[in-house]
C-alpha cells in the first residue's frame, strides 16, 4: 500500500510535466516559427516477484509508476501569413536559418528579420543572419553576416556605365532625296553637313534621335539621319549619317570644322517589298572630316559596325550600332574609302553572310518611326530596394534599373533535427546528437524553399492541445485518486490495530 502512494506520486509528476508541455504549446500558438512539442510517457522499473512457479512465462511483475519518457519536437510546417516587410522570410520544407551573436551560431525557423542601422540583417534580439557574398552571381568566400549598408557609397550607389551598344529597329519610308550630291550620291549628307552652322543639316528625309550614356553617366543624344539614294534592280537604298551636336565633338580634327559631329555614314539596301537586305558603314579617320578619302569601312563588333565618340573631358567611347542585320564574315568586298564608291552602287561594301534578327529595320510604305530601341548604358543609380527571392538571393535594385545580387542566404539542415537543443527566443543550437550539419541553396538537394515577405506561424494544433489538456487533467485526477485510495487503505489498516 505504501508503494501505491509513491506510484501515484510518479503519475502526478509525469502528468504535471505533460500539462507543462501542453501549456507551453498553447502559450506559443502565436509565436513565429514555433514548433509544437509532444510528450511521451514511459513506465518505470518493475518489481519482479518470485512466486516459485516454473511455467517459463514471466508474469509476476509489479509496475512502479510512470515517468516523462521523451519530449519531441514536431518539425512540420506551420501555416504562412503575409509579412509586412521584404525581409520577412519563411521556410517551406526542411531547413533552418543560421544566426549568430558573434560568438556562437544558432538556428531558427523564425524569419522576422530586419536591417539595422549598421546595415546588418538581424533577428529581433539583434543576432546577425548568415549569408554567402556573391560577386557577379557567384559565391565568393564563406559565411558572413548579411550586410546591405544604405549609408555606404559602395553599396548605396551603382556606378554609371558608358553605352557600348545601340540597337535601333525602325521603319524608314523616304521616297525622294532631300539632299543630293551628283558625284557622291551615297554620301551626299556628308557634303551637306556643316558643323559651324545651326542646324548643321538643313533637311533630310527622316531623322531619329538615339539616347546613350557617356562614361560619367550623363544622357547624350546621337541622331541618325536618312535620305533616299539611287538604286537599281528594283531595290531601295537609304543613305544615313550618325551625328552628335558639333559642340560636343571633342576630336582634335573636329574643333571648329564643318565636319564636327559626323561619326558614321553608310547605306541601307532594301528589297522592293521593304525588307532589309544589307548595309554599308564608314567611319572617319584623321584629317578633314568632310573629305571622303578619310572615310574607311567601319570596324565590326559581333558583325555590326562601330563608331567612336569623343566627348569633352572624357575618354573616347566606342559604340556599335545594330539596325537588324549582322555579318559573320566582315565586309564582302575591299573598299579603300567612301570616295572610291562614287556613283557605283556595286562598289558599296556589304556585310558578308548577313544574318537577321526576328525584327529589323524596314522601308515599308507607312510612316517612318522607331519601333524599338535598346542600349546598354546607364547613369548613376541610388539603392532603392532590397529583395530576397525563393533561393535566398539578396538583390539590390537601383534607381537606374540595375540589379545586383549581393548575398545568398543558405538553409541549414542536420542529420537529426530531434538532436537540436531549444535555447529560447525561437533558437536552436547544435549538439552531438544532432549529427552532421550541412548547408546549401534553398530549393535544391532536398532543401526547403524560402518565401519572401512571408512569415511561418506556429504549427500548434489548438484543438489537439485542448484534447491533450483534458487527457492530462484526467490522468492527474486519476493518480491523485490512487494516492487518496492508498491513504484510505492505510488508514483502515491502522484502525484494525486499534480494534
């Protein structure tokens, strides 16, 4: 009977522990990233009674009560809710974020992170979030604190890039020549250009401004002028010149000259239906910019012609111009200079093995217009936004439209999640029982996926916990009843002695 008291006491103790687990789950029902715990009861040692039987079956054992056997963590996903910042992160599937206090590393599923004044991405308790720096999209170095300092010029500003490529696809419908030169009909606009006058070119069939950026990030404007030129065999030919304002031309041979502002000239050849067939391009060298002997076939880059711009106070920049046709084998004939073309259409060089894009410049009988235009330069950009994608890539977006990947936040996993130790504050620490730790990119190799602007809520099932609470309560009541019953039996035995 005395043992009955102690056995009942073990039941009270274990069910009290069970209530503590249930209460803790319910207390954290709103905790970000909290993982539900489940307590398993275990029976205690047994007393073996030797009753002299020899049946070979061990039946004579008396239990000694119950004890807390195991408190497990259920690492199933919780629900997900919309966060109020792009640094709110949630994990679906396996994995943890790594955070650090500068001395030790910890692991968490609670992704309610924020950038602090020092630019470091931190937890609410101030621990830094670990990430891998990215350089040109490639991982560079080991794990470090994710830092995006809005006050550091190296991060807060994106340096400008000078334009090196222009792609202009347009329709050019010019049927009569506005500028003519009987001796050089394919370069008549060079003869008519006068950089000392305003405007330098009085009239052309069509003029299209093309915006580009210089090395200091300033917007500049080139203009491509078109005019009709003589053609045979039912074809159409447009001559063109690429220019900048003469006062922005810093070439030594352009200063104060009539040729100031002339950068490139050539022809576009169209079929009778307006489809682009080929092109020629010439650029000037030293000497008089109006002298066609100084204009030679343009250098090619990627099969398209290049011209050089020299702006005041800056180094010269080379720019390629793509009008929708590119050659894979250079120019199809050797032409000494623009002067050697004269009036012969057949003397115009063309791109060897021309290839065309899905769209190209045309000469259809509709209004002349720029259909699409792209260029690869940009001005100085200011950091405007930081985002984190489902692979954990931290990307900075700048006001100039550029984006740079700065870090990758990896996910961490363990051989045994059950071996992790809870440290409070939504943190876990590794132990020998958690086994090998490894990390990798979210969404790969059985790692979970990161959801941006999202938080994982607690995975506690409230209805289940309420049932567990009732079960634990009834178990506690039953054990207390066994104690009072044992006490009553002892009391009755004492009364027998009195009698």
